[in-house]
C-alpha cells in the first residue's frame, strides 16, 4: 500500500471489486491509515438519488443528502468510501443516483448539493468505491475510473478454514465460555 499511495494523493478514484466478505472495507481502512486521512464511509445499498444528493429546499421534506453530510463532517482531506456502490437504486421517481457523480469523478471535481444548490469542492478527496458486480454501473460513470479497478479475490476453502481455526472459533469460545472439548473443528 505505501508504494501505491502517497499521503498527498488527491482527487483519485479507486475501485475495489470482489465478492462479499473478501475484506474490501478493511482494505479501505488501511488505505486511509497509509494516506493519513480520515476514513468516511457511505453505505450505498438501496440508496436513491434523493438519499445521496438531497432534496431541494422548495419541496416539503427538503434535506441534505448523505454525501453532503459526509463532506461537512469530514472535510475535503478525507478518504470517502462508497460501500456497495453497485447497489444504489435508480428509478423514475427519485432519479439515477449515479448521475450525481458525473462532476465528482471528472476533471471538475465538484459535487452539486441539491439542498443548497451550491457546488462543493471535492478535489482533494480520495474516493474508494466497493463493488460486488460492476456490470450494473452505467458506462459513463465506469469510464471515469476504469483504469483504477482492483479485483480482490475471495479466500480459498483452505484459507477460510485457517481463519476459522485461528480467529473465529477462539473468539466465540471465549465469548460464549465454551471449553476446548465442547467445540470440535
């Protein structure tokens, strides 16, 4: 990681593609630590364009979106993770949440907050998107980061068994107060 990233990295989009449970989120935490940045995470599962971008003030129920809240809380020098980026919901009523990222991932490096109608700078943020399946992402968004997609392989059955023996079983034995002869693996 230290060879690939620099603490002054800015305005970059990295994508981690892999099956659930392979450690993509833990990798992002390591990236933030290496870059000496705050780790901010936005879970994208079932998120709509309104959830992500907010609602204009002229409408009832107007509010900021989750992305703007993260920018306000963590600032422009953070590592922002869009976890399960492929699981956002696009529909006629709420719009396409992926379109919100056109200006974020291109050279403009801004985010147009729907609630305040203000462009927020994101030029110094390192973005990490995690995916299980990249095929659902619109092409115009994929083209913005296609060079920075890293496939994270799943664990082999042998490695899973090793992790279970070394970490999972001892943790649960301690938590539930099982003796050695009560648990056989």
